[in-house]
C-alpha cells in the first residue's frame, strides 16, 4: 500500500490512489453505484483519466473496507448483502454501541456530546420533512458514530470505524422500509432525550429497542414496512416540564419527539 507523502508543512499529501478511493467510496455510499454493480476497470480508468495502477490500489482499499468484493474470474463488484450479511453487521454494531452507551451514561454524559447529537437530530428532522431517505441514512450513522466517539475509547471508536461504511450501505437498504420517515427522526430524538437525562438503564433499554428485532432486517429486504417507534422510559423529576440534567442539558418542553412540527 502506498504511503502518503509528507508536505513541507508536515501534513500528508494525498496520493492519486487516495483521491480516487474517496471518490469511489462516495459514489458507492450515495447509491450511484448500487449493489451488484461491476467495477469495470477500463471504463473507470477512462472516466477518471488515470492509469489502471492507482485505480487498482483504490479498489483494493475498498475491498478491505467491505465496500467492494472480488470474485475470481468474474471481477470486482459492489456487494449485494443477504439477510445473513445484514444481521452479522448489526450484531457487531450492537455490541460496540451497547458498550459505548454504557460508558457514556455511567461515566457522566458530556455536554459537548449532547450538543453535537442535538445538531444531528435537528438535521434528521429537516431530512424527514423532505423525505430525503439518503440523508436520513447518513445522519442515522452520524448520530451513532458520535455516540461511540463520546465514549472516550480510541479502540472502540476505531473498531466502529471499520464497519461504518458497511453499516451505511445497510441503512440505505432498509431505511425506505420505514412506514414513515419521521419515525427514524423520532427514534433518535427520543434516544437523545434519554442519553441527556443520564439515566443509564433507560438509555440502554431504549437503545436495545431501537435496534429492533432480527426479523426487521428480513422484513426490510422483502419490502415489508418496518415501524417500531420508541417511547422514552419514564424518569422522575420534580418539574416534568422543565428540568436540568447532570450534564447541564435542559429540556424545557418535554420529549423532543413530540416537536415534529
């Protein structure tokens, strides 16, 4: 694998293969190259106006990331995930996110984490209004990546990054199975609410319900609707309309999932 060349300023200079890797990755994740697409080396080299060497290096990197798969004597393709593939990816995701949620809620929820998640949830609200499923899938992953990063474990974050691209492809496949695009926004708004509350047990319970059942994956692939909107676990406050949590985050109007208008 080629190394990035340091510049005079000390920052690494991106190689041609790195640039092409990024461009191909973006097109795969955006759906421009849908599952099953064969990556024709000659056509792609002509399209990018490059030699086939950097292109081969780029495709090898994406094979390592799980965004491409190579079949002997057939070529390189964007993978078509089976129900078993999706469930396997989600098993890994759940294990990492449960540990991240445990660390976040038991070690004290950082105010910066809550603020960042608020931004993502607000963006999800706008995407749901526009019924922009591609944006919702990307924002769904952004929410959970920020949650994992907030756990403060470099290795946990690194492991999550290894499957992040595969997860985004999975989310693109199943997000349009939601009966209402606002369901996805509502679920994350409710997750934010419980995370900010610092209630560790409620947050873990809600995260488990957010992952749903293994049958949801099969239903989504079969084109059947998936709908399992969450409801926050109740927690006691002296004033239920306005309260401060331990991290300094204040809910002035109750459950943010109710504020969809």
